C-alpha cells in the first residue's frame, strides 16, 4: 500500500473529525473497534473508506439532531 494513495482519504477523515469537534484519538478508537487496528495509519484503503463513511454517517446524524 502506498500512503500517497491514502492521502485524500486521510484528509477527508481529518476534515470530518474537525467538523465534528473530534480528536484523532476518536478515529483511532473507531479503527480499533471496527477493524482491530490500533491506529488509522494501519488501515488499508478499503478500511479507510469504511472509516470515512462511518464518520460521515455520524456527522449526518449529528446535523439531523441539530447539534
């Protein structure tokens, strides 16, 4: 896996975290829970896609609730 391929996904994850007011530790905890990996950096591209999707779903839910 070339990390340059993951750069846009990592950027999206970073933006979603910032928008939600979350720290990178939140994403690492999600990676642990979803894939058994300790850090986001250890995920492959497919897993990064799933993590970004999960963060987007959470952001959409948060918006819908108005908070």
